[in-house]
C-alpha cells in the first residue's frame, strides 16, 4: 500500500525483447517515469540508487514528492535493451491521526509459495485483537478484523497498536492462526515476531 506523502520502494523485473532477464544494469541504464494526477504527463524521477536484488530483479526508492496527490499513479521503468516495465498504483490518503504514529507499529512481511514466487493476489491477511474490547486513549478497541492484501511481489504491511496481542490469519498460505505481541517500535517484520 502506498500512502500520500510517503516514499516507498518499487520492485520490478527487467527483461529483454525475448523475455530473458537483464542483470547487472547500472543506475544510468534505468529511468523511472511517473504520471500522477494533475501532472499533465510523465515526469522523470531523478536518478536514485537502484539496487539489483538478483536475477534481473531491481528495487528503487520513489521519493515522497511523487505521492503528494491521492489517486492512481503510473510508473514506467525503461532500461537499456529492456522492455518497459509498467505498474499502476493507487496512492491512498494518509491514515487519520486518531491514534498517533508513535502508538502504532507497522508490521510488514512477504508471502511466497514453495517455489519462491510471490503469493497470489487472493491471499488476504486478517488481523484480530486477542484481548478485546480494550480501552485505549479514551476510546474502545474492538475485536473486529482488519484485512490487508499482499501486492504483486507478495509484500504487505499493516499498522497495529503497539503492545497488543493480535492474531494473524493467512488462509491461502496455510497459516490458520498466529498469535503475536506487537512490539513497542515503529516497524517489525512478522517473521521475527512468530513464536518458535
């Protein structure tokens, strides 16, 4: 999920005209073009540090200046000898500040199948409070579920109140119920929180 006025990481694969992955591309070989609402066309991002994750997979951080408007944003990645990679993302409004950012932890993760491919889009991640109802900051927290979906790369994130016991269910990944305590920190990888 991409939020308004936040930088984010764009992951992509570069392939040539016959579908072979291109490896060892340099920052000067790759250009990211962005079309956002009200921009009147494509804007080229400044050459930022691209990282080759491996085997033609690349990663780049998109600055917050490209997510300043809510709506659909189109990214076209061009590379030397490569077929253009296109991805459309919807920039969501920033979450309401009813609960301050210092009170939530962004729990993130990545879901892959046994062959290492990203999880399918129909793989909802459901989070429920275990110790509810609960009074927090003069309000009540119920045990209603909160759901998110992984993106095309299997990545997901969800903001959860710190120091709360919650359960994660990822049915299509055969995870029926994992109970964790959300740490008192800004971010945490779900894999690090799963009891051994």
